[in-house]
């Protein structure tokens, strides 16, 4: 979840610093001294006036925030924090503490009063970067009079429980670059705040943050090497009032078409004698496992950039396929017509190009099975496989409970030679996805690497002492199936199911031993 969710049903109204208590929850200002609610000790204000403005809204969650620390007995907290494990090893237990607190929230807060921002407050509870203890943990275990964690005075988004831990963590926070990044954690925190402040300041209006160039390329040209080059290109008509921060925010949605275009380029380079994707007059793309990321705030509009960038393309067909697709079709007022209806821009309308889309709330292999059955034995055309398939941030290799649903999908795509792009939030997630693709003998033709067209809206990991992720952060792709090597171990479904059962057994045993 994004701490200031661009894809929230509500307009974004709070910066990430307001959510973690180091900026005013009402006006988002950062004063010299903050007033903290003395009952829940979680929400801060710049003045008594702002606190009064939020009194009605805060009453809806304050009691549940007060009761949450008692959701886990002190002796269980002591088992978590005093057995000497490293902070990384504590992350599963931190999640379980959150689950207990969430139960309190659901029990005490009325259904009509529940807001997305409340869940962000729970998810992003500040914790010490060294030991992962929260202020609630400190009060429950050591000092009932403990007030609040200490935050970095520069970024205001990293916390420690004591001056000793501040000194211990200083170099790692301020001097060491984040893994795979050219910024320190402190600098990444500041960029994340700038992004969230830009969204809040503009009130998340589509016309200001959703944007793509109103131009059509007359000749096909490969993509530049970076967002910076792309925004600087006069041909892309970047609005004159744009700022570097606003452009970073825009990349969250632009990352969708740009990642697809980038993947098409890479598949074309490895195509050999196969037809090129970038020169087609008609193109069908299956977005597999589609959710709100692909549809919210702008709906189909961001996919129009594909039509704008490929001069020969006259018809683009999009198939949004996934059991959770309804999540991206509904807003506060019900079904979002913007998702269902595409109004072409003037340029597309004048040239008579088409964007056709269909929505299928089902698993991809079930969708294929249904359509193959419908055409089998008839005089009509056989089922036409998509020209390209895309899975955005699927986590297929991490979500062991979803292994059985992804296996037949990957097998169908690989056996029928559909070029398939796979993106991931994190590097370690992309590594798991790569291993999972190899298990299914998917012929990887785009090696796993950091996506130059990833979203530049970075989000801090929850339940972790550090690290950030971004949408479409890493990319890889396969086309066809590798021949099974003689004597190699079977990697069919039985082994995957066995592994899933083993993980479940180990997890349950671990939780039983820990008493959580």
C-alpha cells in the first residue's frame, strides 16, 4: 500500500509525514514543534486550531488507536523483541502484531467511518530503525512514560528509540546508498515526501497529474534511455509549468505504456525471423492479473500513448484479465464509467485509430479455455492468442498460495509462444519470479534487470526497517518454452504443491512455538 495512495478511492489529503506523525495531519505543515494527541499519541498537529478542525474525524479512530497496544500481551511482545534476533528476522512478527491491531480497528470503528488513511496509519506505524520497536512497544515493555520515538531532523521519516541507536544508525542512514539506488535512505525519504506533498497540494486532479503527450509520432523511434531524457525531449510537449517532482508523480501511470513499449523493443531485438511487434497495424495485448493499478485514475487513457508512439498501429486491443479486476472498476460512486468508456483524443479521432478493450474477471487460463471451447469444432476462426502478454507486479514467485493459479497460465503462454513481460516491485521479488519462470521452463529472452521506465514514485516498505519499492521496478520476459534437459528433475505442479504445503506447515509450527 502506498502511504499516500495515488490510486485511492478518495482524493489524497495527507502527506506521508502527516501519516507517520511528523507533520500536521490537517494542513501538512512542518512546524518547529508539533502538538500530539495526548490520548492515542499517534496523530500530530501544528496548532490547536488544526487539532480542533480534525476533532470530529479523529474521534472516529482515536479510541481504537488507544486500545491497539493492549491487543498483544506484554509477555508476547517480550518474546518478539528480547530473544536477540536481527531486525530483518523480526519482520514476520511485526506483521503479526499489526494483524492484532487491525482486529481492534475493525471491531471498534464503524463501517461508515473506516477510511483508507486509517489503514495507512496502522501500516506505517513508526519503528526504530535499529531494533524495530515502536513507541507503544517501549511503553508496554520498559517505560510507561515513554513519549515518542526520535526522528531524523532532516528527512523526518526515519526513527530511533534512543540517542544510542541514533548514533549507531547515523552512517547507514545518511551515507550509505540504498541498494540499487543512487540516493541514501535519507534522500529517498525526502523524495518520497516531495512526491506525496505534490499530490496533496494539487488535490489529485486528473488534469494535473495524469498526462501524456498530445502528439503522434510520424516515424517510429526507439525510446531514449531515461525518464529525464524523455521529459526533456521537445517532441513530447511537456507542459511549461511542470516541475521535476510533478514529472516523477506522472511516471506512476506513464510507466504502464512506457514499460510495454520498452518490452516490445526488447522482444523485437530478440525476434530473429519472427514478425516485429513495433511495426504491426493491429496489436492485441493481454494484461494478466489486472487490478486497480492498470485502471484507476485515467482508465484507458494512459494506454493511448502506445497508439501515439507506434505510427503503423491502427487498432490496439486490450484484454484486462484477472479475478480481482473489479477492484479497479469501482469507486466511491459505484462502477467507474471512465474505466469502461474510452474517449479518444483529437489526434486519434482524426486518424481513425481504434482502441478496443474487454474486461474479464477470471484467471487467464480459464479465459483461454472458455474461448478455445467456443471456437473448437466450429467453422469460425480458431482462438487467436494475444500478440503480447503483460503481468504487472504479480508477485507470482512470492505468493505461494497463488502458485496453482499461475502454473497453468504460464504453461499456456509458454507453450503457445506468447511474448510475455513480467514486472516486479523489488529486486528480490524479481529473483523469485525468475526462479519461478525457470521452473516452468519458460524461455527467458529478456533477462531480469532494473526497468528504466519504472515509476519514480517510491514507497517505503511496511514492517521493515528500511528499503523502498516502485511500480514496475524490475522487468524480465519470456517467449516460448525451453526444451526439458535429459535427466533434469521434474518441475511440474506436484513439486510446487508439496513446497506450498511444506511452507504452510513450517509457518504454523513456527507460530505455535512462538506463542503468537
